[in-house]
C-alpha cells in the first residue's frame, strides 16, 4: 500500500516512524534504545520575581551498550533537509554526554561522526551499525587508539550503584563515573569533567558508583 504522504511531505516524526526507527531497530533491541531523552532541564531565566526555563535539550535517539554506557546518538530531520543537517546538533549532544558516535538522518541515509578518529562518513539506511560493530570500534579506538584494557572492559559491564531511594544519574555524573574508571581521554567531554558534580542525592549516588566500580577495577570485593 502506498504511503499517504510522499517522503518530502512527511514531518520529522513521520520520518522517524517510517524510516529511521525501523533502520535502527532492525539491529538494536528496543531495550537498548531511548527516544526523546532529556539531556538538560533547560536554562533557568530570572526576570525580577519571575522564574522560567528555556526549552529542555532532548536527543531523538540514544543507543546503549548497557544502562551505564551510551554509545551513539542519532538526530532526525525531515526529508526537506540534507542527510547531514542534524549532525552538528548530534555532535553537540554527544560532546555533552561523552558519547563516541554521532549520527543524523533525514530518512534517505545516515551521516556519521566518529569522535574516536575524527572521521565522518555517509552510510545507507540498511548499513546502520549493529551494537557489536560499534562496540568493536569503541574497544579498538579508546585511549587514543590503544584500546580498552581487560579491566576497563569489565568496568563497562558494571551497573551503576542503585538503591530504593536513588535517582538516575545526570549526563555529567554518568560521564564522571565512566571517565573515572575508564580513562577515555580522547572522548569529547574529557577535559575538566569531574568538576561538573553538583550537590544532592544523585551526586552522592554517583560517588557510590565510583567507589564500587573502582573497587571492581582494583580487584577488591
């Protein structure tokens, strides 16, 4: 059956539904994908006694190796845009979240930026990489091309500290935990990241994660 709209008439949401999501879910389990993921709550504006926020930053797709390790981010555009028109936005979010692979798509294909090598390439919808392929590149390219050690790989598999009254870590807290344990110093957010901790329960929980994972890295029980 023919589509109700031509591809050029489709909105960004139509393009995601009809083309981008099927291309990703062909190789990625739904449990490893989040959509419209809030990255920030939006900048706070103060005007006299009035308080407001700018629009929150949200990623169209984030792809994960596991709950503590996002590995790719995808930004979508409608088909009136070029394939790579969303790449700068994807790269901005990837830098904030210390994610090594950024993609954009308009439904015709994908444009990829690899932060490990600095290279960009266009790929077809059918050739979007599977989790194992991205992890193999991540494993080989981390630490300025020296690759991950066995200890670092074991830490990647460790879940974050969790408890009844804990909160999911914010992106900068996740970055701090991951970088403290796996020194991927050539990834986007490497410089000065640990100073980004803020006060509150979630920071405490992130520190527990650092302690737990450092203990694992050192072989402690």
